[in-house]
């Protein structure tokens, strides 16, 4: 069956072509050009942070964030197991050990009580992942990091537009990482951003992402750095996308409201927001009551032209991270029952209704 309603697709109806053509006409297409600085400045303003440094993708944004904090072999970083693999791999790249924690049933975010239990003398940082556009409990996590003198890294790959108690996520910790992959709230194709309110951390980010080039001596490198720079073309697309970000966020919140209303009488649970959070709904997601129905429902929707995705599989269940297996029952339960529904800004009300009618038909058929 041909997919008629994809789970995600970018909206490129703003100034993307205009700005990219300006890059081509100027010949500034690599890691220098006016759009890089413009995108960084405007993104920092959007999230209300002091500093933003663009990078080539969201995964390297996470790696860079850990590198500039000095995290390496012998250190432990606490991270939720219910997350995309990049969160955990970035920790492993540094030589540090990821320490998994369980999730909360109501928000699907990392459990602060489990975080507290997992702290050891080797713990160096907590990585808060704002999963699917909902915020973590930042009051609890900032209290824990201050109490134990730990770094707080925010993985905001899925949380552009997400706020906790009126404050944009990514501005609570020492440093944050954002992603602009093609399915994110705004896209540059591939791209990312590190954000901080600390000038020293910002300076270190710029230093390490640019091959460790000395500030004061041409072609002199004083640390082993990385080529993590964003291109001017990507930044041009990003700036055009950022101009439309609030429109995208508002539309996705409306889509979420429609799903919640239309699915309320069916045997599924919608991923609602909690009072402290402005949920950006990067993905609109549901839980089926019976895990046995999850893949059956996804197959049924696919046969009717609707693309879906399963929730992330808990990383502690994956072969390379399961050597010292421990149960994380909430994350496992969510991971086996969850489905991401189509939720891109261009999705129409009629298409939302069609998806919901197919879900209703699946359960009316006796599943």
C-alpha cells in the first residue's frame, strides 16, 4: 500500500530557496558566511540563551557538549534508557559510562528519584532528554545536580519550542544540544546547535568544533578538536525555518489537540502534557492498552496508507548496552506499547480525522 500520510515531512515554504540561492550566488557555501552567525544569534534569542554555536548534526552537538565539560574515561553520565540511541552513544564516544534510569508513567520523562538512586562517586553529569517534546522535571533535576555538584546536559533534540514553567528547555543546565534533522521541528537537513549561558563553555565549544584552532595564531591547533562545523547553506535553511518556528509549533499543538479529542473513547492513551510544560508535540504519540496490539495496529495503519513509528526501544535492551542488564519496567512498558502518529505541520485536520478513523476501525474489528 502506498503511504499517503507520512509520519513526518518538513515544511519548506518560507525563505529557504531564497537564502540558499543567496549562498550560491555569493559562493559562501561552507563553514563561513553570514547565515551562520545570523542563525546562531537568532536561535539563541529564540530559546532565550546567551550563546549558541552551530554544528553539523544533533549527535555531534551532544558529543561536543560532553567534551567541553571534560567528561571522559572513568566518568559516569546518567541518562534515561527511553531515548534515541544518539543520547547514549554520545556518552560512549567520550569513553564515559552511560548509567540508565527509568521513566515516569505520566510524562514518559526520566525519573528523578531513580536518578538520585544511581549517583555514585564516579557520576560526572546528568543528561536530561526532553522526550518527544515534553519537558523533564527540571526543578527536581536542577536540585539534584546542585546537591551533588554535577553537570547538567540537556538533550533538546526533540524539544524546540518546549517550555518548563515558562522557560525554554535548554537553558536550565550547563549546556544543551539541539537537532535540526529533517524530521525535527525546524530543519537544516542535517544540523545541530549547542546552547549555553556560560561564556567559558561557549568559547570551549567554538574551539573544539573548529579543529581546535587557536584564537590568536593562524593554523595553530592547541587541542585535539573536531570538524563539527555547520555549513552556510544549512544555516540559511535554518534561518528560514526559524522564521516559521512559532507557526509550526502552534500547528503541531493543534494537531495534538485534535488527536486527543478524537481518540479519547478508544482503548489508547494519548501522550498528554502536564501543567508545568508547554509541550511542543514534536511527535504525537499513543499507548495501546495491550502490547500485543501495537505492531498489529501499526501494520493495519500501514496497509491503509498511514505511516507510523514505534516508540524508541529502551537502550538498555540493545545488545551493546545490555552486558549488565537491569530492569527498567516503566520504560520497557512504554517502549513495547507506544506508537508515534503522523504529526508534521502540513498535516490537515482531514488527515488527522482519517488516521483516527482507521484506529477506530482497527479496534472495532475486535482487536
